[in-house]
C-alpha cells in the first residue's frame, strides 16, 4: 500500500476537488425533539440507570456470596 507522500500532489488535489473536501462543512444545529422523543430518551436514561444498578447489585451480591 502506498503512503500519502508517495502519491503525485496533482492526483491528490484532483481527488480532493472531485470529492468536495475543500468545501466547508454544513452548520450543525440542535434539533428540537418532540415531547414523545423526549419521553423515549428519558425512558432510555432511566433504563440504563436501573440496569447499571442491577449489575452493580448482582456483582456485589456475587462477590460476597
């Protein structure tokens, strides 16, 4: 496999222009979630917290038992 310095700079420049890599990236903005989506994400957070607590409890219970 060739290293980057082994390529012709003209070929690299043409690739960059063809792929559009020299253009600035589009702005990234926050998306306003719907109330339903917010409920789903809060549910996932609660689920992760409960599952973490269960795993910690099971580990501690197994380590002492």
